C-alpha cells in the first residue's frame, strides 16, 4: 500500500521532516516515490514551518494512497 508519511531528518534535538509518498513496506528513511512537502516544527522567526503540495497529495489520495495520522493533521492545518 502507498502511504503519505513523514521522514525525519535534521540534527539531534533539531528535527526536520519531509512529507514523503512511499510504499508502506519501505523504511521511513529509505526509498520513496515522491517528496510532496516539508514540516519544520522548530522554525524560528520568518522561517517557513509547513509547505505542502496539495495538488500532488490530492493526486496520490485519488490513486488510493493513505495519509498517516500526523500528515492528516498537517493537511488539516495547512493554509488553503
């Protein structure tokens, strides 16, 4: 099954997440199909916290991809 989920990056105590489309069988840090955004929970000042390509996410959901619970919450709070 194809899933849209977060992949962690960044340094120790400074996480940075990429929103990835990947097969569920692969590791979260492993092979992916496409990157559709990012989430930076530790953004400061004028740094961008969240960017999602909603057109691509809608495309993958229409193809049968599932959103992880955290990505579903991020999609809900994303600016329209």
